[in-house]
């Protein structure tokens, strides 16, 4: 407040000698200023998000290939969309994605909520320990994926050693990244390690938003702790839990970097999530038209699911 | 005093509960830190210690990983190495012990510098654009405001690979492929949606009365924005900037698809650090450790604003 009055005093003196630019802006109405402030962002998003999106839609109707830029482009109509929706490989990729998204979200929500519940007990030093727990989610998913391949090494990796130590099996008897049954779980484990803190942080905000007097009233009514948890804590934290699920669901549906570094989609195509299929089609087999159509289908899917989910979220919030 | 205590104890957890909760959290924190600590330890191991079984917790520290990270080496005969002069510096000595000589610097430093330039460039742009737009959305009546804000957010829902296909073609046409400028613009467009949403929340919290008072004192709207709102929003702007920095620093999908030599950042480079006979784990670990240090610092700085940042400002404390 002090510098406000100080600088306003200066302005009184400065008004007569205002530079031309300032005077011109002074002439601007609020409406003009609003557009002046918002337009640059919109222009950037139009150029780097919307124009490419429109281009993708156009390409998805053609047989264009990025590695044969000079070949004549043929209009194919909705052929690619029909091909993709009936392609068993695409459905396999969608199943892998669904397995990954569902398990990571379930594990992260359960563990994350549990951690938030414990941290909410406000033991001594909870602030410092919370920051430590949050660290994994701030790291680069690609770098995380890369160093987990080291931990997952069958003979020398720490993960295999610890599992061998705890279960008595031999450390080289299983390969987390090379085995068709284990590798889908290997990527779930790394994602859960990285993103459980994210869900925890949002749940913690939910738990802290519940006012004490509600619990006090429940105590007066002699409601058991168990009952309090199910009829106060959980329902009141639910919008926050759903928000966390929404964000994690969308992010993991788009998952590329971490899985690409961990398994590259392998062995075979057992961990080939949708984004990796898309990358292979677009940047390895250079089927640009085909991959554009797949990209549009993915975008519509995530956008549609997110919209339905946001509606449900709002209903819970307004209850 | 005793009445205050009993009134409190209804909702306050008992000391026993607290201790149990505390120990469980500490246990989780320790387990979750093990992979990170392991990478830091590995960066100080010799290649033999890094791949020994059982894994070594106690070892003689070695700087070989860091040396290999920063240099390229070529194998020579011991006779040739004996003809060279005395080793210059620690890395020279370690390399010669392996019957190799330092051939030159590796690509790690240029990639790291690319990361720094692209991250800072895109952050400055995104925060500048984001602050202006956020102020516009916060204070003025903009037609279709909610739709525009939703549109800005929805650009984040596109899978990065889907965006990369047309961007690849577009950049190839206009000559932005594998340039720092191209990556800066791309990261700015991704970050600006976060910046607008976060900063709108921060600016909404600054009372309008401050600007109105300043305008009554003779400020124009623009001056009020610069001299009253911006100083009040400093914390929010700083927090937003750090979030943008972290995103650009960590980004991999666009970097690996759209850059190759010139503008490549560190995340696509670190996994391809290879030594003789497969991956050079101590060097990879050293590269990872150095790359993660800024993030650890940022996380500690940001801890009060983390929640807001990761939810696009949807949840505030």
C-alpha cells in the first residue's frame, strides 16, 4: 500500500509530460485494451494449435506421406477412419492403453488418498516429508523411464534384487521389461511411483477443505470414526478425488515419453499404448494420412471422455 | 485451559495416531526416495561397481561417470599412451587408466545449454503473454469469455504426438525444424494455457479497488496494470514461471520427434549416452543427476504453490 501512494504522488507531477505511447494507450477504451491483451495469446494458439489441427483433419482424408512430399495427394474421404476403427492392431493398442490408464488411476487414487489421510493427521515434520514425497512427480518422465530401465535390469538392477531378496526367487529369473506378462505391470509401477504424490496433493487439499465443526457435530451425535469417514470425509473429499482422477486419466491416456523410454512398446506390442502406435505410424512407417486420422480419433476420444467427466464432476460439486 | 483442550481433542488426532501416521509417511518417503538416491549413488560409481551383483551400497567413489559424460574417448595401445606427456587433470588420468585417451568434449554440454535456452525463452514468452491475457480475462468483460478460456485449456488435451505430426510438416515448410526458435514457440504455445489459467487465479485475488484507487489518482488503466497489479502479482508470476520452466525442461515427446542435432535438449540425449559394450550406466546416471538438480531446487521453492500449479489453478489453498 505504501508504494501505491508513493507512486501516485509521482504521477501527479508526471501527467503533463507523459510520453506519446502512454497517451495513446490512455486513449484506448477498456474494450480495446482487453483485445490488445488477449489477442497475442490467441494468435499464438491459432498458429501453433488450431492451424495444425485443421491441417491434421485435412491430411486424415488424404493418402499424403511425409517422406514422399512431392507425390500427388489423393483424396480418400473417410477411408482411413474405417480402416482404423476395424483394425485389430488399433484395438489391441486401445486395450493396452485402457489397462494402463485404469490400473494406474486406481492404484494412484487409493494410495494417494491413503497418504493424504495420514498426512492430514499433522504429525511433526509433515511439511518436510510431504515435499520429499512430491519430488518424483516433478521429474522428467523420459528421464524417469530411462533410469527405471536400469533398476529393472534382470541381473544387476536394484528392483530385481529387492524382489529377489524379499521373495527368495533368483534375481535373474524374471525380466520386468522383457516378459509379456510382466511388462504391462512394469510401466504401471513406474507411473504409480511417479504420480501417486500428485493424487495425494489434491486429496490433501480436499481433506483440509472439510471444516472442523462438521466433525465436532458428528462427535456430539456420537458417530463412530468409521461412520465419520464414510459419511463426512469421503463424500466431502469426492470432488477433489474426481478432479485428480480426471487429470491423471487424461494424462495417462496420452502417455508417451515414459513408456517409450521404458519399453518402446515392447516386448512385441504388449506395452504399445495408443501414443506409441501413433508415433510408429507417423514417424516410422510415415503413413501420415493414416496417423492423422488416428490422431483425430484419439483427440475426440479424450475430449469426449473429459467432457462427460467434467459434467459428472460439476454434479458432485453442486450436490 | 482444560475446556479448550477437550473442545479441541474432538477433532485433533491423538498423539498415538499422529505417531503412527508419521511413521507410515516416513516409511513411504524413504521407499519412494530409494530409486532417486540409487541414481545419484550410481553416478559416483565405477562401471564395474555399477553393474556388480549384489548391488553395492558401499563403494569407492569415482568420477569416471562424470568424465565419460563430458568427454568422448578413443581406445589406444598402452605403448602409445606411455609416449604422451603427464595426464592433464583427473579425467585424463581416469581415461588413461582404461587404455583410452580423451578425444574431445561430448554433446552433453551443448544439449544442456539448449535445454536452458529453450526453457527460459519459452517461459519468458509464455508468462508475458499469459499475464496480459489473464489480466484481460480477469478484469474486462470479454465476449465468450468462458468459451475462450475453455478453448485455451483444451489445447492441452491434445496428445503431443498428434500435435507433432502437423507441426513437423509445418516447421519443415517454413524452415523451423530443429531450431531453438521453433522449440521455443512450440513450448510457449503449450505453456501459455497453463500460464493464463494460473495467473487468472492469482490476479482474481488482487482486489479491483487497488487499480480503481490508482485510476482515480490519475493513472491510466495501463499504468494501473503495470504499477499496481504487476507488483501485487509477483508471487503468482514467479510460481507460474517456475511451472513453465519445469514443463519445458522435462519435455521429451516434441524434442525427440522435432529435433535432431542442432536444437536437441537434454531429455532425448541422456538415454542415448552409450559407452563401449552397451549403456554406460555411471555416465547416464551422472547426466540424470545433473539434469535433476534444478528440478529439486524448483520443487522446494514451489512447495506452497504446487497444488495450484498442477491443477491449472482449479484448486487453491
